C-alpha cells in the first residue's frame, strides 16, 4: 500500500502525467488524492467530471440558491460535504457500510457502484420520486412476472428442435444482461475480491456480477433500485443531456416502445431538429418560449417549466406518472395507469399477473380511478397550454382517447381469434400450461398488441397521429395481422376433428 502511494506521489510530482488540479471549487484532501492518480489512470473520467457542476460548486454555494433555481433538493447535508466540490471521494466513499462492493483502495473505503441512495444524500427528492416511477421497478416487473418471463424466453431463449417442433430454452445470464435487461437493468451481485495488475502496481478490486449495467431498474449492491446514470451519464451529470431526446432514445426506440421514432417524425421533433441548436438546455427553471419553443421528452414528462415571470407552469417530477393518466403500452390492452410502480402485485380477473383480462377488462383494484386520471390529464395538459390554446389541446386529447378505444377494440378481436385457435388445438397456450407467445401464429398475435397497437397509440399521444399510426408501423400492419389471425382461426375451425 505504502509502495503504491509513493509511486503515485512520484507520478504526481515528477511524472509526465502530472496534472494541475483545476476545479473551480476547493477539493477535499481525499478527492485530491483520487485525482492525483486518476488523472493518468482514467483521464476521461477526471476530464468529464471537471466539465460538470459537481466540480464547479460546493454544496454550501448550491444551497444558497433560490427554490426554483436550486439544483439540490436535500436540506440536511453532512457538514464535511458542504465546503468542498462534489469530487470522487464525496460520491465513491459515501455510506461505505451499505455497499457490498466497498473495498480498501489506497487508504479509503471506496465503492464502485454509486447508487441512487448515495445521490439522495444531496438529491433526496429526485431519489424519492424516482422510486415511485415504473422505471425503478423495471427489473422485478419483468423478471418476477411468470407471464412476462415466458415472453422473454420466446424472444431471447436459445432455440432448439425437439421432434421437429421448435422450442426455446431460457437464455443464459450474459444474453439476458445485454438483451431485455440492458434497458430494464440487471441484478448486481458481489462475487468476492480479485487482485489485478495496474499501472500503479497490484491492487485489489471487487468482482461484480451483472455489471456493467446502466438499466433503469438495476438492483444495486446496497439494495436500492435503478441507475440515475441511465439519464445522467457519469461523470458530467449534465442537465443538458437529460433534456435532449437522444438520452431517452437508447431505450424508447421501438418497435414495441417507439416513443423516440414517433417524436423524431413529429412536428415537435422537427422543430427540435431544425432549431434546437439555438435553444438553452441548461437554464433552471426552463422558460417556455424563451429557452425553447417546442417540447422534448423531458419537457412533457419531467421538467420544471416556468414562464418569463418565473410563474411555474409545471413542477419537476422524477415520478413521471404524475403526468400519465393512461398506460398506453399494451399489456395486452391500454389501461388506466397502475396505482403502484411495482406491477408484480397486479392480478386480473383470471388470477393472472396482467393489468387487464384477456377479454379486456381492467384489473381495477390495482389501477388508478377516474379522479386520479383527471388530475394527471390536467397536469400533462398544463404543459401543452404553455404553447397551445385549450381548444387545440382538447381537440388533440379527444382524438388520442378515441385511438385508445379503437386500438383496444382491434386487440380484443385479435385476442378472441387467438383464443379460438388455442381452443381448437392448432396452437397451445395458457390453458395447455405452455408458453402462449412462442408459436408462429402466437407471434402474429403478439406483434398486433406489442408493436402495432402500441405504435398507433404512441403516435396519437405524442405526434397527433402521422405515419407511425398508419403505414410505418400502425393501423395497416395491425389490420394485416388481424386478417392473418382470421384465416388461421377459420382453418383451425375447419380442421377440428
Ligand atoms: C495510487 C493510485 C490511486 C489512487 C490514490 C486512487 N486510485 Fe482508484 N484506481 C487506481 C487504479 C490503477 C485503478 C484501476 C484502473 C483499471 O482497472 O484499469 C483504480 C480503479 C478505481 C475504481 C474502479 C474499480 C473497478 O473495479 O472498476 C474506482 C471506482 C476508483 N478507482 C475510485 C477511486 C477513488 C474514489 C479514489 C480516491 C478516494 C481513488 N480511486 C484513488 C489508482 C488509484
Ligand atoms: C429517465 C431519465 C432520468 C432518470 C433515470 C433520472 N433523471 Fe434526473 N433528470 C431527468 C431530466 C429529464 C431532468 C431535467 C429536468 C428539468 O428540465 O427540470 C433531470 C434533472 C435532474 C436534476 C437537476 C435538478 C435541478 O434542479 O436542476 C437532478 C439533481 C437529478 N435529475 C437527479 C437525479 C437522480 C439523483 C436520479 C436517480 C435517483 C435521477 N435524476 C434519475 C431525467 C432523469
Ligand atoms: C456525483 C457522484 C460521482 C462523482 C463526483 C464521481 N463519480 Fe465515479 N461514478 C459515479 C457513478 C454513478 C458511477 C457509475 C457506477 C455504475 O452505475 O455502474 C461511477 C463510476 C466510476 C468508475 C467506474 C467506471 C467505469 O467505466 O469503469 C470509476 C473508475 C470512477 N467512477 C472514478 C471516479 C473518479 C476518479 C472521480 C473523480 C474525478 C469520480 N468517479 C467522481 C459517481 C460519481
Ligand atoms: C454531496 C452532494 C452531492 C451528491 C452526493 C450528488 N450531487 Fe449532484 N449536485 C450537487 C451539487 C452541489 C450540484 C450543483 C448545484 C448547482 O449547480 O446549483 C449538483 C448538480 C447535479 C445535477 C444538475 C447538473 C446540471 O447540469 O444542472 C445533476 C443531474 C446531478 N447533480 C445528479 C447527481 C447524481 C445522479 C448523483 C449520484 C450519482 C449526484 N448528483 C450526487 C451535489 C451532489
Ligand atoms: C431497448 C430497451 C428495452 C429492451 C431491450 C426491452 N425492453 Fe421491455 N420495456 C422497455 C420500455 C421503454 C418499457 C416501457 C414502455 C412504456 O411504458 O411505454 C418496457 C416495458 C416492458 C414491460 C412492461 C412491464 C410492466 O409491468 O410495467 C414488459 C413486460 C417488457 N418490457 C418486456 C420485455 C422483454 C420480455 C424484453 C426482452 C425480450 C424487453 N422488454 C426488452 C424497454 C426495453
Ligand atoms: C436505460 C433505459 C431507459 C432510458 C435511458 C430511459 N428509459 Fe424510460 N423506461 C425504460 C423502461 C425499461 C421502462 C419500463 C419499466 C416498466 O414498465 O417496468 C420505462 C418507462 C418509462 C415511462 C413510463 C413511466 C411510468 O411510471 O409510467 C416513461 C414516461 C419514460 N420511461 C420516459 C423516459 C424518458 C422521458 C426518458 C429520457 C429522459 C427515458 N424514459 C429514458 C427504460 C429507459
Ligand atoms: C408533446 C408532449 C410529449 C413529448 C414531446 C413526448 N411525450 Fe411521451 N407522452 C405524451 C403523452 C400525452 C402521453 C400519453 C399520456 C398517457 O399515457 O397517459 C405520452 C406517453 C408516453 C409513454 C407511455 C407511458 C405509458 O404509461 O404507457 C412513454 C414511455 C413516453 N411517452 C416516452 C416519451 C419519450 C421517450 C419521448 C421523447 C422521445 C416523449 N415521450 C416525448 C407526451 C409527450
Ligand atoms: C414549448 C412549446 C410547446 C409545448 C409545451 C407543446 N407544443 Fe405542440 N407544438 C408547438 C409548436 C411550435 C408546434 C408547431 C405548430 C405549427 O405547425 O404551426 C406544435 C405542434 C403540435 C402538433 C402538430 C400539429 C400538426 O398538425 O402538425 C401537435 C399534435 C401538438 N403540438 C400537440 C401538443 C400537445 C398534446 C402538447 C402537450 C402534451 C404540446 N403540443 C406541447 C409547441 C409546443
């Protein structure tokens, strides 16, 4: 250990990598030491961190800001963190007893995976809200739901032929981590320590299963859920990044979750593409009409928006469902938003872990009621009214909710046909106790609700219609799957013994 420190200090004072510490705010002794080495070990990390506000500001300066301009929400922050920049040690040595990956690193108890609970020391409100966002539950919502796991196996499972029949075996850990769980997030596990040779000699590091992963619902080594870095990538943590749609594109790009493609093809997306270069993506609060003239994903779903006089148009929320009356992502129908972000608890009338029955009846005990829906509708519409008149917004909303009804009706018909095919024995589904998603005809049914009904609804919600609701991935394809299912159901009925 002493040898490594000597090597490191030698590098700092005499070595070619010697880098002057240039942060605008004073650094803690510990962070100074981290940087002395890491400026040469991981220069990308140090440079990126320097570009952000964590390097530029102390907590005490940040706390002095006015309510709507202040970028930290915690009020009681430990004194030792208050007079220094938020440096390497301030994040990577927080709450050392809580992290399974804490390891002795050059005299400090460091952990690699800085979790939402760590950020909460200064950003308490964001963490508490995010915990009630579906995203923070994205791991369990998929992994612990028997039906969704069958869907998972039918998509990423290893295919094999058994007696000329195609079947799927569950995928291994590596495949899962880079397929479904690259967005939903993995479960991290501590797998002991290992010794590695480094530029500064031999060092000991933790081995972490399921890592790397920046999925939104990652299960962390302190038991917390999520990765703030999904939208605030390290180490710049720039608000500009979170406000630009490219950040969300990584996961919301379809064809099952097509928000980004639809946004890019919408008028709002067009305005962003043509004029976004002139907008201010760093101002807090974000002034509608002055800082930007058309919304990005963040503006409609998250941002604190205000007018020129500082009057709040919409408060910021990391609990994004504050502005979502519906769940337009079909499972298999669109439905009122779930009451809780943990959807594992939902049971439909048939006792299955789905928010609607296969006939389309919502599992109402687990979903929000009409009053709460209206409150959230108002919250989203307040955003629109920053730039549109009430009649524009109401006209848009009537078409959108009409499309929810129309697409649900198409899915009801296709599901009725699918059920006839199952009953005929031409395909084997839930009643037979097997995977309802893995046969050819079942895939046609799945495409209907998962791709085309979804695209049609997303286009209605976020673009006022357009091609993703018609020919690009919408009503045309949905009706074609319906025709296929009708032919298959008819054939199954004729062939029935
Ligand atoms: C004596 C030099 C030295 C000092 C001082 C130092 N580090 Fe490191 N650190 C390293 C080296 C070398 C690595 C290994 C890089 C690699 O794996 O390529 C490393 C790796 C890490 C890792 C990644 C571990 C992993 O397994 O992925 C983190 C996190 C880290 N350091 C944080 C810190 C923090 C925080 C401080 C200050 C409290 C600090 N380091 C001080 C040299 C140092
Ligand atoms: C799904 C994307 C997403 C995730 C995940 C996310 N954020 Fe954010 N965050 C945003 C967006 C978008 C903004 C910009 C809000 C605005 O414009 O007012 C933001 C803004 C912020 C800000 C700036 C607040 C201010 O007053 O300027 C902080 C701090 C923050 N987030 C912390 C966190 C923390 C901590 C986590 C993890 C618990 C987290 N965020 C997770 C999207 C996200
Ligand atoms: C605001 C908190 C914060 C600060 C400040 C911070 N980090 Fe990190 N660091 C993180 C987060 C979050 C991650 C991502 C861990 C994960 O989710 O996998 C991370 C990851 C890392 C990793 C592993 C990344 C990789 O790609 O292998 C290293 C090494 C690291 N940090 C070093 C540093 C150093 C050096 C500094 C100071 C220049 C620093 N960190 C400052 C929060 C921070
Ligand atoms: C020790 C306190 C502290 C911790 C821990 C901390 N932050 Fe910060 N954060 C700050 C301060 C101070 C600012 C700058 C406030 C300002 O500019 O007024 C800031 C600003 C931000 C911003 C806004 C940046 C911008 O460009 O406007 C984001 C986003 C953010 N932090 C995310 C995170 C995330 C994610 C974590 C955990 C990985 C984290 N912070 C951990 C204190 C902290
Ligand atoms: C590219 C990123 C990404 C990948 C890869 C991904 N998903 Fe998702 N998933 C999402 C997003 C985004 C949502 C939320 C959509 C919405 O709410 O509109 C979601 C939501 C879900 C839900 C709803 C869960 C609930 O109860 O809230 C299920 C089920 C699901 N995905 C299954 C899967 C399966 C199975 C796989 C792998 C075959 C997979 N996903 C791969 C991004 C992804
Ligand atoms: C790393 C992947 C990832 C990124 C990046 C990401 N999301 Fe998500 N998002 C998901 C997944 C997965 C879900 C679904 C979780 C579930 O259903 O369990 C989701 C769900 C949502 C929901 C539904 C939330 C709710 O509570 O109903 C909204 C809205 C959303 N995302 C918007 C955004 C926005 C806006 C951004 C960018 C600022 C973004 N997401 C960035 C993966 C991501
Ligand atoms: C003009 C405002 C606006 C913009 C811009 C916007 N959205 Fe939306 N978004 C909406 C509306 C309205 C809904 C439907 C509300 C509901 O589901 O109750 C919605 C629904 C969603 C949903 C489905 C939530 C669910 O529970 O099924 C996701 C996910 C989503 N948006 C992500 C994004 C992403 C990612 C972007 C950027 C690429 C984006 N949105 C851009 C207004 C917007
Ligand atoms: C920051 C300002 C801003 C916000 C907020 C905003 N819009 Fe827009 N929107 C615009 C502008 C500007 C246009 C372009 C109008 C034109 O073509 O003359 C537009 C166009 C549209 C269009 C396209 C109409 C067409 O036929 O091309 C729809 C639909 C729309 N907005 C709906 C909404 C909805 C719904 C919301 C809220 C969920 C919303 N907008 C929020 C600025 C905004």
